[in-house]
C-alpha cells in the first residue's frame, strides 16, 4: 500500500510540474521528405504535331522555338497527358545529344501563354 501511495505522489508531482509549464524533453526533428529528383528542364508550349503512335511530338514555345519531344519514358511511367495539336503542354525532362527533350512528365497547360511559368 505504501508503494502505491508513493507512485501516486510521483504522478501527481509530475502532472503538477507539466501543468506549471515545465519543459518537456525536446523531440527529435521530424524527418523531412527525401529531396525530389531534380528535373533539368521544364518547357511549356503549343503542340504543333504528333507522330502516328503518339510518342514523338513537337511544341512551339512562347519565344517561337520549336522543340522535338520524346514522350516514351513519360508514357511508360504513366506521367503523360498530351494535349491535341493546338493545345498547350508543360514538359519536364532532359535534352539528349541530338536536342530532343526526353520527357519524364507531360501535363496539359492553360492555352494562354501569359499564364505559363517561365521555362527553365
């Protein structure tokens, strides 16, 4: 019985200390999400042409530059939402040695170029 009373007294004191603003031990900082893979390029433009099987297409950027896109990897990863000819898309990926943008993600974009984010 004496031991039980001692435990109750300890719990009451701890509760009073916490209630009085006593510092609780600091928690370890939450682990942050792993950094996202860096995408070397992100360009937005209007689809000018699409080949027969849909894996290759060209876009024209707001500056008039025409870029050939290879959508194979984005399609296989199910990260491709290619607009019809005349629609706008944002393409993320890396350029190969031939100047073709190998897309890792493609999404539809607003048709108004003034609303597009800057290419990088």
